[in-house]
C-alpha cells in the first residue's frame, strides 16, 4: 500500500507542478530517491543482460534490453521535476545523456536491428556513450546522499567489469 501512496504522491506533485509551477521539498526528495533507484535498477538490468549473454541466453538478453528502455519514464519525470527545482545544468546533462542513450539503444538494437558490434570504431563510440550515460547515473544517485553514491558506484563497477568480460567471452 505504501508503494501506491508514493506513486499517487508523485502523480500529485507533477499535477501540482503543472497547475502552480511550484514543487515542494517533499517532491524534491522523492525525485532524488527516484533518481537513485532508477540508476540502480537500470544498472542491475544491464548486469542481468550481460549475464544472460554470457550464458548464451540471447533472446532473454534481448528482452531485458527492451525492458531497460523503460528507464526513460522516470528520467522524463526527473527532467520535468528538475526544471521546477532549479537543478544545476550538469543534472540535465546526466539525464539527457541517459535518455539519448536509451533511445539510441532502442533504435539500433530493437528497431533497426543493426549489427554494429562487429565494427571496431562503432563499438568504441558505443562504449564511450554507454559509460558516459551510465556514469551520469551515479550523479543522479548522488542527489539522494552518500550511501546511494556508494551503492551505485559499486554496482557501476560490477557492471563495467562484466561488460568487458562479456565482450571478451561473446564478442558482442
């Protein structure tokens, strides 16, 4: 029931913002926690995707990748909330990079189904974009406090190591 209440609170805050243009401190704290949770859930999904690839479960990996696109929903909420709470410019860079990466990932892997991973220069650009976007998610988590930064950074390191291990094993 608490989850339903927090969802209703988030919806009410967005509706309130749309109507009055004011967001209270409770909604800022909610946004901070939403960012931290989103960052961690996304990175855990990537870890699951990479593990599925290593295990040879490519269809499962594809579905996890498709599900990870849903990250754009809370990121869009954070973008709107950030505009009303006068977040620093870097906050929008973090959000923009991750939203753009999710859109590129959806387009390349699931809509166009391009096999770019066999072209070295494309892989290098992709990896730079991936780590820039997911690294920015640590910045989002930082808004919620030091513990979130620690947890998110550790998950990021596991994800990064697994990304290179998976590439070495599968070539994907």
